[in-house]
C-alpha cells in the first residue's frame, strides 16, 4: 500500500512538473504587441508606452524592444573569443552598460507578466570580430560558414545572457547603426528567397524555435513584402513551426494611405502578425487627428474596390484565415526621423488602444471599442461621443485627400514626411490631376468640419480642450499649405505664371497662420519646418522661392 502511495505521489509530481514546464513555454495567443520606435540617433522618446504596466492596462500582452534596446548589442561574445570585446576596453564597457540597461527593462516587463521580444537587424556583429576574422567582405552572406557560425553563437549568447527574452523579431530589409558605435551590419541579396531569406529563416528557426522553444518573428519588410512569388517561395520552402511567425505591414510598402492592402496577408502556411503604425510618420506622427484603427480593422475607403475574394482588412483576414492570425503589433510611437514631437499622446493612444482591445476579441465591432475609448478614457458623455466619432472618421478622409487621392493619383507618396514638405508631383494623367486638385479642396473642407467639431465637444479638462482644438487647427493649417503647393505645382506644369503668383500668396499666408499655432495653443506638437529635407528629394520651399522670380 505504501509503495502504491509513493508511486501515485511520484506520478502526480511528474504530471504537475510537466504541466508547469509546458506552461512555461506557452506564449500569449494571439500576440498583442507594442513597440516604441525611437528616432535613430536621438534621445529615446519620453513616452508613457515605455512602461510595460501602461501598455498592459491598454490590452497588450507583450512588448517589443527597439533595435538599440536589443541584446544583439549587449552580449559579450566570450563563448566565441574573449578578445573580441576584452574586459576593460571601451567597447566592452559600452556593451556591459547596454546589458545592464536592457536587464532593467526586461525586469520591468517580467514584473508585469508581459512577453518580452527584441527587434534585431541581421547580420550585425562587433567591428572587432569582423576585423579579427577578416570577414569584411563576407559577413553579410548568411551562407558563409563563418557568418553562420557567428549568427548561431550570437543567438545562443542572447538567450543565455538574457534568459527572460521570449523571442526575437528580426529584419533584413534595413540596417540602422546610429546608436551602435562598435558594431557593423550588412546583408547580401536581402530580397532573394534562395540565397538569403530561406537559409537564414531555416537557421534561425532551428536555433530559436526548435532548440530553445522560443519565438521567432521574421519581418518581411523591404525583403519579401510585396510580391506573391517570393513570399510563397519562402512559405513553401520553410516548414511551419508553432514558434515561427511572419510579420507583415498592413499595406504594401511603407505605412502610406492609398497603397493596396497587403496581398500577402492570409497567404501561405505560416502564422502572420500584422504591423500597424499608430502615429504615422508620413501623416503628422500624432500631431493632428488621424484615426487609422477603423480603416485597418474594417477596411480603408481606398480598399473598397479591391477584387471580390481579396482580403482588404484585418477583420477579413481573421474571418477568412483564422488559423494564420497570430496577432497585432502596433508602433504606439515613432517611425521615420525627427519630428513632429507631440506634447499629448491622445491621437497615438486612440489608435493603439482600439487596436489592442480589438485584438483581444476580434468579434467586437470597431465602433463599439471606439465608443468605449471615448467614454472610458476621454470621459465624453452623451452627444459628445458621436461628435468625437464624426471628427475621427473625418480625419481619415481628410488625410488621404490632402496627401494623395483616394485613387492614389500622386505616385510619389514620399513628398511629405516627418517634419518636412517636398514638392508634390502632378498626377499621372489629366483625369487624375483634376481629381487631385478637387480632393485637396475636399480635404480642407473636412478639416474645417473637424475644427468645428473639436470646438463643439465638451472636453473633461482645459488641457484636453487645448490639445484637441489646437491639434485640429494644426491639421487644417498644415493641409492648407499642402493644398497651396499642389495647386502651385499644377500651375507650374501648365506654365501659368499668374496662377503661380496667386498660390504663392496663399502659401505664404498659410505658413504665417500655421506658425502662430504655438502662441495660440500651448499643447500643440512641434511644427513642420520649411528647411527640412531629410529623405525628401525636392524641398518645397526652395522650389517656391525659385518660382517667386518668374515673370
């Protein structure tokens, strides 16, 4: 009898241990992740969303730490060679300090029982390693034996030295080194499934998903994110695994309106997490009303005419291929470069909160969640809830018409971004250009409605009122500048000097009114500037000044 009891006890203990071990390796499903995309080369954003407790309360179950908060920059490489980052060297001091910073961040996240992910560029090695092993010309090739060896070692050290890490988010489309003074990055043939993507994904899957039972989120961005052929080639070649997830932006290319909904979403055989930018870098970064959660969840107006059978919204993705839905990943703040910098995070918060709440239960309507936000987080009552919804839905209509057209008639979608404005090209044809001009007028009219609604709502504090009205005015005055430039560009293309002069006068007044915003509303974001031209091909103000001399 005693032996039976002991045997029973052992069995129960084994079962409990097995359940405990199994539970340790279960990850949230779906993943509801947030990341603050700090501006490379600048001080990190001072934002509420850096705090895991804040985003947990919003409905998130995991946090993605940005590139320069990644353990890839903080491992000591001693398992490979103690001379790569020797103790006492400046490089080692920097890496050790970075490691301490990251461990504190992870401890905060762990305390909130939040899953921890780090985004990393590949391939990224210490400069001293590259030099010592003479791999300056080969380290960007993931098929090279030494590159493969070092990537595997890097992954081992990352998870050994940072055991709280639940998974890696990797990208190969770009490499940022602005805050990585002792590291070097490169990748060859980043868009080639055969040469780069497939072998790299297989290696990472083996090291992360299989050996360590951790999660790998492989980003498609700028590598295999637009064409079905390469995507399906990767999907077919890499065997699915419960811990392997592919990450795709909700639209083709970058976070631009008027772009097609991603044709890759809902395709292939790997679970997909969808990336959503809450404070869009091409649309003010939260400086003015810009409600995108409705369009992402239910479908933007520009996607309404997509062929029947094509997925055109995240809801349709979930309903059509639920087995492929792995979750939502928002960037609550950031993307792009420099400003505008907001003083109030209300518009970022609205998009992020609605996305996170919807991702928890995708059977909810976006409108239901939106109304909860208005009442629970903004304390709006009665008719003010409906006014706020009208304001937000109008903002999505005003933005696409002011920056492009619903029909995507302006091919250069990069003409205004961050805190700068470039010279807008005319549309592709006469019909499109006529529509382009008409929609700029429509945009300004919608912004005027938005301002009127912001003033008609009873806000729960003077600060909220100041920000809401000021940010609405910010949108109106900025989009008047956009309209003036688009009309001026049209006049220049037609050689109409009289019209050019007319719109230069309107342009100058629009800028003068816009620059008065900080004096009138102390909660507005920093302003766009006329001399900003980072990643902008043709600075608009320089072009206007050239046109001033025409006779």
